[in-house]
C-alpha cells in the first residue's frame, strides 16, 4: 500500500516536471506562431495592409472584422525602425510586438497623439546611443525601446462603417515604415 | 508511474493552455480573458499560450479580448440554439462581438454583418443593448449565424478599455450569455 502511494507521488512529481518543461519550451518550438504568420505577409521594412478573411474562411491572425490592419516588420540590426503617417480621426491603435508575440509597446490615438503616427523603434544599443548623443527628436515622436532586434508593428484602424474599409485601408497603405539612418546622422554631427 | 506522469504532464499543460483557469486566465461569468497577453513581461503560461495561438494580440494599452465558449449556465455554446447577449459593459472607447468556430473562423452568415459594434446597436431606454445570436430571425440586434452545426464561441473585444488600469478588481460587469431556444 505504502509502495503504491510512493509510486503515485513519484508519478505526480514527474508529471509536474513534464508540465513545466512543456510550458517553458513551447514558445521556442512552436512552428506556427504569430511571427511566422507575419512573415508570410512579406512586411519586412514595408507597410502591408492585412487582407480581411472572407466570411467562413480561416482567420489565423484572429482579425476583428470591424478593424482594418496594417503591419510592418523590422530587423533592428539594419537600423532603428520608423513608422509614420497620417490616419483618419476615428479610433486607431498601434502595438509593437517581439517575435514571440509579446507586447513591447502599445498606445492609441486617444493618448494625445491625434491623427499623426510618428514612431521610432530602437534596440538597446541604439537607445543607448540615442541618449548619449542627446539627439533632439521631433515633438510627438514616440520612442520605443525594443528588447529584441526582430519586432513587428501593427496598426489597427476602427471602421465607422464596414463600407469604409476600402478607403481606410488606402489610408493605412499610405503609411510609411522602414529603417532609418538617424544614428548615422547623429554620428556625423 | 510513467502513465500517471504523462497524464498529469500533458493533461495539466493542455488544461493550462486551453481553459487557463488557475493558470493566468481571468473569468467573469461566461467570459474568459488572459490579461497578461498584452503585458510587456508576461508569465510563462501566457508566453506558451501566445506561442500556441499564433494570433495577433492586443497590447494592454489597446484593449482586451474576452471569449465565451459556454453560456452563463455553463452549457457549451452550440449552433443548434439561439442566445441573447445582454447586460452592462465596462468603460471602453467601443467594443465588438463576433461568433467564431473554436479555431477562429467567423460563422456569421455571408452578406450580413460579420460582427456587432457597440456604436451601432439598438438600445433600451436604460442604454443597455441586447444582441440575439443564432440562425432564426430575431428582432433588434441580430448576429445572424450561418447554417452550420457544432460548437462555437463568442469573442468580445474592448478597445481603449480604461478598466484595464486596475484589471480584475475593476471588471464589475460583462454581459450575460443567455440560452433561448434550441432546434
């Protein structure tokens, strides 16, 4: 009886270890995570308006039909990322995520940035250089310090009516994103 | 011993990532959310959840998403029945409600609104909106589903949700999901 109980306890303990190992290694071995989904959009250094799935079609990114989406991917080893442009007065938000899909930064146009999106994304080294050289940034520029070099930005724009999708997706397509040489500029000063 | 270990190890992991109760998921009535998905330093369970789902998440500054797979009586949502989603909602810029299969395919009937938007709802004098979800014709706000069968889920997304500032304690109201008729 005691031996059976000991086997049971040992099984439970080993089960807990298996559980913890699964939880900890899953992010590293997930084959179809959000980063691979975003890579399929070929949005590296450019704005891609994410097509809304047709009714009844798979929706791997979990898009809300009431929103229009634009995505831009960055490799910060190429230089700091920049994402900018003007957006309609309706609600919009921007989120920066690392390759594990973890939020790095997020905000909405209700936080005082109005209709203008001006975002600079810097890795740790670039952030350090930026602060050391006391670069004067433009007013309204949002500085985001990213913990990784692989990040992507998502802009969500709320549609006042579904019929506005085409026009609002055109507004998203007019945004610009890419890598800047702002740090080279600073070094030259 | 090995059988027990494998059952506990994989079973507990599946429960943690699918249901999530006791593993970071927040529950209020029929609704469940993972408040850590929008955090900048989520816990290991949320990181595993993010890896498993592969969907775009909302940052904490953008909003929060709740999912209901059951009605308020704990019965799984099925397309054989109609439901009424009614009640107060937390403060947010706006919210949307859609019905999907468990793997996220929108099941609203083609040619009808694919989701409900809080700014475009008929409301009672008290300001509360009720949304009917199902295949049969319904008066008022009607999220019409296609003619498929099987279980489904409701996805309720709040944008610019100020109640996130004190998440958990300040979520005082979410709509009830009430089963009406079944075929």
